[in-house]
C-alpha cells in the first residue's frame, strides 16, 4: 500500500523502514507537518501516517478524502488531534498505537521528578562552572511521600509501580479502576482528595473535553503548598497561565513538563537560531524550579521499534481486511 508519512524525522524513517522490510508497503517520507495546506502532498495515497502535532481536522480530512485517502495511521497513543466524527463522515479509518512502551513514558516521568527534586539540572550547570556550593539544591526523600496519579491507564500504572518502589504512598484518580493499580498498592480516591494530599501530582490521562485544563486555577489552589506538578500527558490538560501564577506564588514548588499547550509551534524542531515568540513559554523558562523537555518521553529505541511495528501492522491489516488492527472509533470520545 502507498503511504504518505508526514512529520518525518530521520529516526521515524529508520524505524519505519526496518518494520516495513517484510511488509513491503511503499512509504513516501514527507518532512512537512500534516495540515489542510500540506494534505495535497498525500494525493493518490490510500494511507496517511501522522504524528502528535499534525492537524487532522475536518478540513484536512476533507482534502485527504478528495485525494483518495482511506486510512490515517497515527504513530501515537493519543488521538486528540483528529476530528473523529469528521473521519467517520468521510469514511476514513483512524488507527493508533495503543501501547508501545509505557515504560518509556513512565521512566521519563520519574526522570523529571528526580531531576527536579534534586536540582540535577542546576547542579549540572553549576559544576561545569566550578561552582560546588549546595545552597538552593536541597531536595526531599521520596520515601514516605504521597504521589497522585491522574489517569491510571497503561502509563499511569507503570509510573505508580516505580513510585511504589521508591516507598511512596500512591493515590489514583480515574473514572475506570484498574486492578493492577490496586494490586501494586495504589489507593483510589476522588480527584479533590488526590490534589489535597499529594506531594507530587503526575498527569497521565488523555486530553479530551473533560480533561481540558483539568489543572486550572481552582485545582491548583486546592493542592499542597509547594506541590510538584508533572505533565507528560498532553499540554492542554494544564492551564499554563494558571500554573505560572501558581509558580509565582510558590503554591507550585516544582513543575516538570514534557508537553505544552502550544507545543505545535515549538517542539520537534531546532529553533536555537530563532527567538521564542511564545511569551508564556518564555516565562516558564525563567523559573529555576521548572524543567521542560520537548515531548521526548516516548523517545526510546524500544518505543520507536514498537511504534513502527504497530503502525506497519495497522496499515497491513487495513490492506488485508479493510480495517486497521488498532482502530480509534468515534465512540471512544464518549
Ligand atoms: P490509557 O488510555 O492506557 O490510559 C489513560 C487513562 O486515563 C485511562 O485509564 C482513562 O480511564 C483515564 N482517564 C480518562 N479521563 C480521565 C479523567 N478525567 N481523570 C482521570 N483519568 C482519566 O493511555 P496511556 O497509554 O496510559 O497514555 C496516557 C496519555 O499519555 C495519552 O493519552 C497521551 O496523551 C500521553 N502520552 C504522552 C507521551 C509522551 O511522549 N509525552 C507518550 C505516550 C502517551
């Protein structure tokens, strides 16, 4: 099957070509992000392969349909960037990679927690400057602390498992209970209780209308003063402006982000020769107790292998049966 692969980086190409070795699909690698404007690049391809910051709205889907597209295969778990009702209307199947390596994202979450707590980012810069002073680097023991996991799905459970290993009490909030979370010693509580009792709040829920700005001014005001907030899910689960106010007041003691509401204009590109025009993002960078990575939590060799293999599998099953193996249906929004 002919496939237009949007937002291609060198690593996407490497892992997709390896996964495609036996499947034999005709992969066309395109560096541009997918949008209504770039959709013409997929003209004549039945399948389109896209990533997290591609804009797969009604207009894009309508133009893809005109060009003959019948499948959008996402190289991601999240699918908040796809207008699923429009895809249904245009009879375009949408596939995703439901679980590639929850360990990759969970371990990155822990990396952010440990780096922020022990100020590794500041210590690294200090030592290179010959500054071995410890003032400002004071951390806390994780053992005995309470960590709140918002969204105890695949990634949330793995994060909880590691935190239990550190000796944390782990609270969870999720409309769906997970037996694994309970088995590893997690305690389900209401979100309000989780926010009030947690020293660390880590977000692992999908972005949808119910979770958009879940962490807003009101939620932040109910958290423990000095709380550590970690977001490796999707940027818009957090109201960034409210978080900045929380950092300025000291209500938020540490902030670790791998995702950002407006990351589409920044992440995955080398902008080091450009100025950052996003004033909200630039303000975040001024806080010593804020650590931001550019949507790299998924970025391990194991995860990229699994993403590529599942994506090629989705395309192959669509070619053989007319349905991708891991279809995202409009019903999932509900
Ligand atoms: P998952 O579907 O296995 O788990 C998500 C969980 O969130 C589910 O248990 C669901 O019931 C729960 N949930 C839904 N609404 C909720 C709410 N209002 N409050 C609390 N919980 C709620 O998904 P996953 O594989 O664990 O991934 C979680 C999210 O992580 C994805 O949606 C994606 O946005 C993000 N992600 C980020 C990266 C990265 O590189 N930073 C990589 C993969 C996934």
